C-alpha cells in the first residue's frame, strides 16, 4: 500500500502478485479503507 501526500492510498503489487495480476489482465485496483477506534477494514477490487 502506498499513499501520496495529498492523494488516496493505493495498492502497489510486486513480485509474484504483480505477475499474477498481469496474467489475469488486471488493469485497475480499487482500495477502500475504513476504521473506528477499535477496528479497521480494507476492501480491494481488481478489475480488468
């Protein structure tokens, strides 16, 4: 996960995950993050 100074967080794949995503034709990765004081959750959607 990466985050620019004024941009939203993003997913940056590397190694085998990057290779597999390319094999599957993944062109876009959407990331949603949320949290409360005691819990955190993330959801990732990969699109072709």
